[in-house]
């Protein structure tokens, strides 16, 4: 009987030790960082934002010179409109058997081809406006109006809502940390206050050389109150 109590006490002690609160050093980073370039080669006409500016998804950040492309678009639109008017004029004649099915098919095909040409030209014009694919803040501006764009980035944009909190933990904590766990985040000076984050990634591979593994937490930052790049303390319950 005594042995049972001893074993029960030992198991209880191990459970308390395994789940007791502990803290680790972490780093607050952007949720993601992207380098925005142009899908089309050309000369920059405008760059509408600079470092530190907040941008929204779909916002036009820069444009390329597009005089030739816009002129081509107007031409394709005129051709498309003419083909549609021609079809509208001939449709009643076809219904009255005054023109052959082959003639009507040629008209329909011509209209479809001009429609396709117009969509192609419109897509080219659209690609000359470079838009943001995320909500975030401009971290770096690499180019200015007048420069030739080919395959280099124009801007670097960081999404800072939410934020990532990156940790490196010793392997003895591997069974303790689970996806979905909540933790308290205390950023370093000059920031103050306490914030709550949720574990979203636990690395499946432990680094053999250091005996550590990586953990990522997601920290909501709706008002952009916290900047990325801060060190922090993370306290697990």
C-alpha cells in the first residue's frame, strides 16, 4: 500500500514539474515580409509611398509609363465596339435568313477575337500599376521614378498585424509546448505592458547540435501598437 502512495506522489510531482510555469527569451518579428516588384518591365513613372507608410491590400504603390499601352487599349476597345455593333446589325438579317450561317459565324468569331484582344490589352495596362498584396508598412524603398524596372524589387513591405514571436527552446520542453497554447508576452523597453499570444508552430525536428527546437507564436497587433524587431520575454503558464 505504501508503495502505491509513493508511486502516486512521484507521478503527481512529475506532472507538476512538467506543467509548471517557465519563461523564455523571444524575438518579435513581422508576420511576413515581401519584396514587391513589377510583373512588367519598364520605366517607373511614380512611386506613391515611402518608408514608414502604411499600405492596404490592393493599393497602388507604383506605376510604370504606359502611354503606348493605353493607346493600344483604346484601339482594341474601338475594334471590339465595332465588332459588337456589326453583330447587332446582322443578327436580325440572319434571323430572317437574309445572310448565311457561315457569314454569321464569321461575324461572331470576329467579335470574339476583338473581345480577346481587348482583354489582353487591358491586362497589360493593369500590370503597369503595382499594387500591394498585403496590409502592412513600407520597410524599404529601393527605386525612384525614372529608373528602369526589370527583375529587381521596388519596395519591401512588412505585415505587422499579427506579429510572430519566435522562440528557441531546449529539447526538454518539447512535450510541454503544444499548438494552441496561450502565453504572455512582455516586450523589452521602450515598450511596456503585457500581451497574449498563441502557439501556432512547433518544429517537428530538434537540432541535434544544440539540443533545441523552434516555436512560433502569433501575437495580435490590431492598432500597430507594437513594432517588430523587439526582444521579449514569453511566459508559459
